[in-house]
């Protein structure tokens, strides 16, 4: 049995990550999916509904145990993913990545970079672009 902690930020990301995981998971595996919202006034109802829809893609798309979590507590996505990885004793973290230029990484931060620098667990970065 393998425990995966997966981060999603939208339906398109979820669809790509479900596609990736479909080829990896077995019925004995466990997948814990996290959608991290900013919290407070920075999170609108549409954000929460979009997060819920993104999480549902995993429940219907994978043939294994799936637990979904939408956090609206003001943490960064990396903090929420690392917390879930610790809580569920994850064997692997799975995230989607988009190509960014160096300026974009500085201005907007990088969940992937934060994860890679903050954990000893394997992190799989699934490309979200056509270049896969």
C-alpha cells in the first residue's frame, strides 16, 4: 500500500493529476487530496465551490481509497500539503507544475520549490502543459 498526498488548485489540475495517478495507484493505495484556500476575506464563495469541484474529480476518477480536504485557514499550499503528508504518513507528494519564467517564480512564489526544500519525502511534479 502506498499513501499519496496530492495538491490541487483547480479542475484542470485535478484532471491531469487523476490521469497521472490512474496509471500508478492500485486498489490498496490511499490518496489524500488537499485544496488550500487563502482564507479570510481573500477567499470567495466561488473559490470554495471551485475547490470542491476540483476535489470531486479524484473521488470519481480513481479506483482506490480517496479522502479529500479543503483547507481555508490562511496557510500556504505548501504548509497545508506538508501538514497532510505528516498527518497521513505519506509515501509520496504529488503536485502539478506549470512552466514559469524566473520573475514569475520570485513574484508569485513556488509551491513546488517550497515542498522540495521542506521535506525529505519524494515529490512528483506532474507537468500541466501540453509538453507533459
